[in-house]
């Protein structure tokens, strides 16, 4: 896979330039092919489906653990048997390496 899962997120309070589309595409290649680059390379997203609500919530709790451990939090949409994850670095209104680090760690979770 990638070395991203071995890294940790760096605090981002703004003042950093977001990744350009080429850098974002390069990092995207280190993730599961299910991750998609959003419009203007401002976010990445991935959709998950599950057999039932219990499995959905178990997955969401695992994602929450990663987000809190890295202090970098995604936007989530959750329903009975699905979870949609969207990562962006809000402080810079675009993507940072932190988004890809967290996505790589989420790739390790069995769905």
C-alpha cells in the first residue's frame, strides 16, 4: 500500500497552501482505488455500504477513533447501511497530506 498509513497528521491552523491537483492525484494513487478526488481537488471521498446498521456503526466508530487519534476529522454521512466519508482540510479550504494520511488508515479497516 503506502507509507501514508505510517505517518501522523501535522496540526494545520491555516496559512498553508492546499495541494494542487497534481500533488493530490499523486497521493490519491497511494490509496484504495475507491477514493475519488473531488471537484477542483478540494476534497477526497469514498462511499461504503454494509449489511446492516450494526456494521455501519462499528465502522463509523473505527473511523472516529482514527480521526480523534490524528486530530483530523472527516465529514460523514451515515444511514442504515452506508457511510460516506469526505476529507478536506477546512483551515485551508482544500486538501493537505493529512487528508490522505487519514484515508490510508481508514483503508486498513475491514468493511
